[in-house]
């Protein structure tokens, strides 16, 4: 290709695949100015103009606007600077599109009403900071001014919802349900009662924290009873109650008597809200953690057996 060769708009159109109208617009805008004119007054362009036009086409295909392209061509800003800024903007757009896709899939799956769809869309658009603020406020409102179990409160504050950039419909669903749960007045009141109970226990000298070993013991013994079809109100449940009562007496340093049984029943009934377990299950789905098997049937059986045993 001869560096002295001049090309008409039609030549440029054939070489670049752009329309004559588009090239004329770029020329009129000063983005690709003509090198000169033919004797008849037609615009002519040199090889530099052709290369400039190729760059303009590439940048437009990448989504840059004409103002940014003009700045690059005039060397007012560097191409890497503009590319970095544009890539960052595209990241935001891509994340938004992924969220919209996840919301639409969730809507299609659950058959949402227009009102539910609107709520899902608003909640899904929350930023990471907004999600954390919602959960933190929920924790502050229920535990903030009480000396409740510090291990539980610390665990709740450390476990925040982290919705990924490309969430599944299940994760969007879980986040919406978690946000609604945290704003449910009845659930808030239930957790508040639990926090008040814990604070009262601590005021009486209970400095123990979370009791994972006790939970596992209850799970093991009660799961066997459930698998065997043991009625919690039947005499066959008494050996299970006896073993677990002894474990609680040992851990809490209390006599294994009727007072312990009443105390334990109150403790379990205060904490036995299935929505609390649901809170952790939803967090697990949102964050991509393994979802633990529900303990609700286990503790429901345990509470019913304790109540039946106390009445005898």
C-alpha cells in the first residue's frame, strides 16, 4: 500500500466495511478529518486516516463513546487509561445484568407476583455494604444493649451475606427471604426474648458460651430415638432423657433433679424457634457454604419428651 495514495470515502468504506454515511459523520465530527480534496471537491484520505478509522471502529466495537475516542485520538488521555475506566464501568454493567438474570430466573421458578418481583429486584440491587448494614442493624436491634451469649453474637456479626457477582436464582431467593426474615417483627421479638433470657442467665453467673458438644449429644441420642420411632411421650423416651439430663447437669454444674429439668425445658423452649435455624441455612445458601441438616425435628422431639417426662 503506497503511503502517498489518497482514498475517497467510497474506498475507505470498501476497505473498512463501514458505511459511507458513517465515515462522513466521523469526518464531519473531526474524528477522521480528510487529508485533502479532489479537484472536484470530494474528500480524500491518506493511509494514516485509514489507520485512524480502523482504530475508531475497534474502539466503538468495544463500547467507547465518541467523546472518549476523540480524546484518545487527540492524545488528551492515553488509551490504557480510557480502557481501564471503561472496563470498570463494564464490570458494573455485567454485575447488574447478572443480578437481573438471577432475579428473572427466581421469579420464573417461584411464580412471583408483581409486588414480590419488585421487592426481589430492589433487594437484589443492594450493595455489599447495604446488605451488611441491614444484617448489622438486625443484630444491633435484637442483641445490642444486652449482655447475651457473646460467642453467639460474635458468630452472627462475623457471618454476613456475601451475594456473588453471578448469583444463582436460589441465592437471590435466599437473600430476599433472609432480608424479609430480619425485618419480621415476630422473629425479632422471638430473638429478643432469647437474648433477654441469655442476659438473665449470665447475670446469675452463667459464663458458658456455645455448647457444640451438647448439641451433638442431643443429635446423636434423639436421632436414634427418631429412627426407632420412639414416641417422645412414651416410657421408651425416658432413657434418652435420663442420659441427656446427666450431660446437661455435668456441663452446667447443676444437680440432676426436677429443677434442672424445668430449667432445661425453659431454656430449650426459649431458643427453639425454627426461624433461627432458617437464618443460618439462608446465610449458607447465599455464601455458598454447606447447608447443615436441620435439627428442628431433633429438638422438637427433645422438648416434647422433656415436657411429657416433667408431667409424670
